[in-house]
């Protein structure tokens, strides 16, 4: 199995009622997710999350800690996927679909409905909690013998 890291960003509107969601074009049918995607080689989780949100929605975001970590096995693809979901805040940009071959729609969805599409098991009510854990980056660690 190939390990794949995927980042998502949980973004609320100014009233903290609605969550920014994207509708992805799937092979068989379309489906909603938080904005995000696979982390590229040499990219940190945070860099990947910020890039993916910009590519999928047009918004510039800052990351404010980790909301959840989950994982799944996609046996048909041979992938072991680790999902890192960050909390974030929109700091600029404009809503736009720059990848119409991948993204069908960008929408603000009621937070209770959005929970049905977020990859966290038994997550009802979790989305509104403000708790996070810090995201810490240790760059270029060199182990000395």
C-alpha cells in the first residue's frame, strides 16, 4: 500500500454558521468535501493545505491548528490515506473555480449538514467545538551520531 497524505481546511463564515465546501467531480458521481487534497513531495502539510484551498476556491487562508487526524484504506487504489484536517481562516482572495475539470461547485453549507461529508468518525457536534491541537513543524532535523 502506498501512503498518501491529504490535507483539508475547515473554514467557517463570519457568523460561524456555515462551512466552506467544494463539490468534486467523481468517476461515478459528484461529492462534497472540505477544500483540500494530496500533499506534494517536498511540501509541508501546512503548505499543502494552503495551496489546495487556493487552487480549489480562490481564497487565501491561514492555518490555526489541527482539527482532526483520520485515516482510511482505499484498497481499490492501493492507498493508505492519512487525512489531516486543519482549522483555518480566510485572509484574502475571491471565491472562484479555477479547476472546473475537478471542482463543480463551491458553497457555504450549514455546519450540521457539512458534518455528513467530513471524514471524522462519529463527528456529530465536533465541528462547532473550538478546540485544536498545535501544528508544529520541525524543519531539517539532523541526527548526530
